[in-house]
């Protein structure tokens, strides 16, 4: 209902009451017991990460929730890669954008379900494996990348070749590799640094044992003639 439709006397009373309420401090409208903040339980959480100049808050917040949930379930503390999620989410967006002939949104934004969808399809890796910084930058900046990727998929749907290029997605992701014709096997390996250190220590220990065994075999221990004590 518009105020102009209310009779004059009621309109004046309404404006006076509204002005009084708006002039009151917020604290005076709250009961005394609600002014004291009581901490009932502090849930564990990982450190805050900086998304900087990117539209990837959905990935950072989603990964943060999953990291905190792992802590709550006593599964350990992990630093998961937000940009690994962004990278594959962009790929899936490109597929849909081309399939729908550009009638859907293609940008850096997303939602929490994008995080779980990427993990269910492509998995997840630690931050040290895929930090998303490959050109000497210390912080994430996606302004140029967003514009280039948007321009690329828009050119694809214009279909100037009158057919969809079979390798358009590889070119879009800049990850195509030239190989010879025939069957090939591609193997991706990830070795954690602690595992590599453990292997090195184990190999050194094994070498020391072998050397010790050779020395003992070459120079056997002489039997000692012990005389009884009178």
C-alpha cells in the first residue's frame, strides 16, 4: 500500500513513529542479554587464502569448507588447490557454452556445486602440485585470462569453418601436445616430497647395511679367549 493512499492523520502518525524508531540506537532495541557474545564452540579451520583479482570466491569458499570438514572429521589438515578446481570448471563451462551455442553464461563466476562436480570427475590435488601461478605472479590475476577465454569460445560458436574443430578444447586449454600417429600411453605421476625424502633415506640406509655386511664378511670377528676370574 502506498503512503499517499493513507488518510492524512494516519499518515502523519506513521511518519512520526517511523522517525522515532529510526532515531533510536540499535543497541537500545536489543535485550541486555543479547549484547554479550558467548562462544559455545570453536570449529577448526584452515588459514584464509587470497583470491586476489579473480572471480573465484566460489572455489575458495568451497575448498575452505571441505578443508574444515576434513579437520572436523579428524582426517588431517590439507591445503587443497583452488585453481585446480577453477581450471577444470572452466573446461566444463566451455563445453556447455559451445554445446548451447553461446546461450548460457561463460565467466569466472561459479557456485559450490562446481567444486564438488569437478572433484567427483577429476579429483583434487594439493596446492603445492597446482598453485595456478605459472608466470612469476605472487597473486592470482585473471582479468586477461577471462577476456581471452571468452573471446575464444565466442569465435568457436561462430563456426566459421562450418564444422566444429576436433581439437578446439585442447586449443582452448592451451594443453595440446603434438605426437606421432599411433597408440600412446600418457601417465601422470605425483610424488609427495615426504615420500621422496623417505625413499632417499631408505636407499642410503640399505647401502650402509650392504657395506657393513661386506666388511663383516671380509673381516670376521675373532673369538675372544676369556680366562675365568680367580
